[in-house]
C-alpha cells in the first residue's frame, strides 16, 4: 500500500504526444479511475505507472520512492490486463502462485497463499483446472487473485471488464471494488465506460488528448463540469452557447447572466466569469421540465419550442425539442411520458438556474 | 458426405409430385461429383505412393526372387554405422539450429531491429539456394579459411547453414502469434526476462519450436548433396551410402531396405509431431 504521485509525466511517440505533462496524486488506499475515450492517453499513463512504458519526461513516485527508472518486476505492482492473460499452460493454482514462485518462496507457503486467494475470489475448488476450462469472468477473477497473491503496493487495472458481457461486467466491477476495499490497496483503474467509473471510484480523472480535463468525485464531474469537454462527455447534455453579460446575487443565490441568441439565461453563479466572456451553458435533459400550464411552479429559465420527435425508451421518454433552430433533449418520466406521446406542437420548457452550468469555451 | 445426405433429405421431403424427378436428377449429379472427387484423391494417393510401395516390395526380395527379411537385418549390421552417423549429425545440427534460432527469432519479433525484413530475407537465403551451390561455397570457405573438411563439425556446420531458416521461420510465426500480454503479466509479477522466457514464452511457442525441429531433422537426416561436398572421408551418412551404392553396385535389395528404413524414420518423426503437437498441444494453448 502506498501513495502514487505522477509529476508532469509526458510521453511522445515521434511527433505524436500521447500524454502531455500529466500530474496526479493518488492517496493511500484510494480508488482512482482514469476515464476517457480511446486514444486519450489513459492506458499509456497506466502503463507508465506500471513501468511497461518509459515516460519521455516527468517522474513517478510510490510513497516517496522515485520508481521512474525501476523496471516493472521490481515495482511490486499488480497489473490486471484487458484480457485475463492467464498462462494457458499452467493450472489456475500455478498461475496464482507464479509471482511467489519467481521470488523463491517455499512450495508450502505458496500453496497456502494460493488457497487463500482462491477462496477470496470464490473459486476455491478450481485450483487444478487449466485457464481454458474457465469462463471469461472466472478467468478475470483468477487474474485478480494472481496479482493479489504477491501483495502488491498498487493495483493497476487496464479496462479489465471490456471483454466481458454486460451482466458479468456489472457483478465483477463490484467484486473488484470489494476486494480493493478489503485489501486496502491503492488502485488506479482505466476505463472508457462511465457507468463503470461512476460505480467504483473514489475519484474520477476525466482525460482528453493526453491531458486531465477534470479530477473529482462522481457528483463533481456530473453536476459541476469544469469544461465543455467534461459536460459533453459525461452523460447527455444540452449546450447553449452565449456570452456573459453580468452577475447578480451572492452565495447560493449568485447568478451569472448569459446572453444566448435573443434570450437571457440565468446560470448558477459558482464560477467567476468576466463580462463578455464566451461560454457554453449546459443543462441536463433530466433537469428540464415540460410546463403544461397547470403547474404553478416558477422557473428561472423558460424556453419555448416545438416537439420534433418523441422516443419512448421504457422508463423514460426522450423528447427532441427545437428551440430557436437548436435541438434540445428533454428526458421525461412518469405519466408525463405517456401523455406527451400523443402530443406535438409547441411546448414550454422550464429549468432552474442551479441546473444551468456555464463552462468557458476553450481558446 | 454431409452434402450428399443433405440433398437426399430434401428429395425425400419432395417425394410426391413431378418435382421428385428433378430432385432425383440433382441427387445423381451430386453423387457423381462425390464419386469423381473421391476417385481423384485416391488416384493421386496411388500415384504418389506407388514408388514407395515398389521400393518396399523390392526391399523384401531375396536372391532368386524369394521373400527375405534378412535384408533388414543386414541394414542394421552393415549400415548401422551410417544410420548412427546420420542420427548424430541430425541431432547436433538441430540442437545448434535451435540455440541460434531462439534468440534470433525473439530479437526479430520483440525488438525494433532496423532492417528486420532484409535480415530475415538474407537469413532465409539457404532455402532458395540449390544444395550444390551451398556445398560448393562451403568447400571453398573450409579450404581457404577454416580447414573444417576433416572433422564432423564441418559437416554439422554445413547442415546448420542449410536448415537454419527452417528452424527460424516457425519460431518467428509462433512468437508473432503470442500476445505480448503474457510476458508483460509475468514481468509485472516479478519475473526476470530470463525466467519469463523459459517458464512462459518457451512452452507457449512449443508448437513452433517442434515444427522447426521436425523440419530441420528431416532435411538434415535425408540430405546427401551438401554432405557429398563437405563430408570427411571417414564419415558416410546413410543417404550418402545409398547414393554411393547405387552408383557403384546398382540397386540391390539391401540398399532398398536401407532406403525404406530411412523413410520409416522420417515418417515416424512426422507422425510423432502431429500426434504430440498437431492436435492436443495446439488446443488450450493460448486461448484468451
């Protein structure tokens, strides 16, 4: 167990910059997820932490030890790959014991540890089988047992569930989290799957083009996106580009006024913007309400539009509403999703200022 | 076979009505194709196997056309030494082949060697060069540089030069097919490169290694042309003995028996290969 610190690590492949001056602190026992689309540099970053790739620049620390120039075999890490990568010619028990046997530990001690690990991942009677005789999920659990057997300082996961089917993914991600909690190991987990990241992380690092866009908890990332990239990458979002015209109120009542086309929108005022700054104001589809006249609730922002399409998705229905030539997505649930099915034409949309987040347009 | 059963099923369903005639006609034409294609395969087999059968029959003829197992006893008595030389030369050659090919293949596949393709083409050259040319170049090299013509090692070296690419190519293919994740996993678990190679990589490229061993063994075991050029006077391998005997004494039944023995050894090594590696070992190997 140890902390992990990345100090502006960079990786170049010829002219291509895969990771660009990335710094990150992971606390002891923390579960941090690197989340981003393919090619954003998350796997490269993880492989640099493991020592499988050498950084072009920057340093990597485990606790206060600089491990940048230490080969993977001496870093004492547990790396779980996208494929289980179990040695196909060795039995499950020999796979789990491999890391101990190369360290010259006695056979009896290895056997005891292997049994302990097999019990831990719920595969107690599978020691003698060959990897090919296990299902994909069982193989990945053996891979997990194999890395835990050596008692590593840091657990590293490179999309370990991406090759499995959905049901298995759902159950296995909680197994991973549970094992990490029980062993108290520091973990860095790479995925492109948001629901996976949201389900298991202490903190999420959203990455894009070799850089960190935002680091935060699930609610930080979802409710307070710092950049248009995060707002658009996480979940569905409606972006309304505009210009900051002013600011009013204090504390929770602070509002930022944004002129978007012909309308003035009122955004949550947590962030500092200067007048005239170009921003995109984001509102989530589930935060917008359809106003049917009967409701007496007042909304700070009200837009009028025309229903373009209604997509019934079961528990919710998705509305595509055209507002000033821009299409907004509105998610409705409950009875409203049924009544709206038969309706088209003009609707009024209401949403509160606290749900409208302004993010600066990147230069 | 499945095709013909399938068509007979459909014709049975269509039995009543005028359509059945069409069905039956289609069935007969299918059967014709079956008969012709099977016949063709058997004909080919017959053509290819006939010379060997003729040799086998001839190896059993005694003086005056009688049946004689003595020919084979004679092989072990008189040609025993030649067979033993052949086996020793083959064994040494493939051992050296393997010792060179394993690190070479690993370097070519796993490291960014500049001019990889050129190196590989040059290394495969002996496959495309006639045996006589290899033999001649070896003779010249030995005479002017190393004077290896008087020892067994000159012969072994010649065989290694000729068969090295046969060992290298299947190992390269096996290594390329082996996902690098296995090596990375072993390294992350604390294994050194040496341990990783012998405990993980080598067993997993077993099929490639054994294919190389088999190919190189059969070629060296049966090689006579290069041997003719570089063999020291006291060493006569089995193929060379057959060649010499046929040249000086014509084809004797005892010589035929030696030839059949050699064939059986080659055949047995191929069978062994397919028995051990061709089936069971391939399955369950890298299944990820």
